């Protein structure tokens, strides 16, 4: 039975088939969670990523996950939040595409348990309310294709925001 869960924890300590990594377009060590993943995975990840083509905003790539509990890393390049100016609508579409691309790649590889951070809400500055709405809408649509989709938030405040958005738009019901 498919399940979507929202938790507050250290995503790098969790087990799953795939861990979603907010990526730099050249698949090099970025900031925030990306830096933590690259630091833990080490040179093996750097070497594997150097052989992959550039990853555009909204696209996804897959690599092994050396020195991490999940078997794979699903890299996706999230858009920068532009404070809702004239490019804000495009950023929303691109953020949704990040989730869509990761889920399609995971499904094609037969991955069933995925770990997501709050894509876009870290160093790319999407407000959690907006990131939650975009992410949860896509995740809820695709949840039946997976055994477990986990959104792991870094703070209890962020978790509260995601749960509030989930309750407001979807009744907070487990899928």
C-alpha cells in the first residue's frame, strides 16, 4: 500500500531505495544538503557524476549513493525562487518538474521507497508554504506507484508548515 509521510529528521540517516539530492547543473558539490551528501559520499560520487551530462533545471539524473544508506541518489536541479515576480510562475512549473522527473526516473528503475528533502526551500529560498504545495500535489498524484514517499524536513517549524499545507489542501490523509 502506498504511503506518503512527512517527518522531521536527518535525511542522511534514513534508509530508502533512493535519496533525492538538490543538484548543481554540472552535478558537482553544491550548497546545503548537496554539500552534505557529497561530503559523505566522497570521491566515488564525484567521479561518477563527472561522467554524466549536465542536468538542466527540472531534469533528473541517477547515481549510486556511496557511503549512504539508500542505494541511489536522484539528482535534480531546483529553480531559484524570485520572490513571486514575473518569473515566479515559471519557477513553480520548474519545481513541479523536479518532482515529476525524479519520480519518473525512480519508477523506471523500480525504486519503491524514496526520500525527499523540501526541494527548493533550502538555499534556493522557496517559501515552505509554496514548496509544500507544489511538492505534495505531485507526490500525492504519484504515491500509488510507490511503497513509501518520505518528505524529510530539517526543522519542526518546516514540518508544521508542510503538515498545515497538507491538511488544508488534502485533508492530511495518508495516501
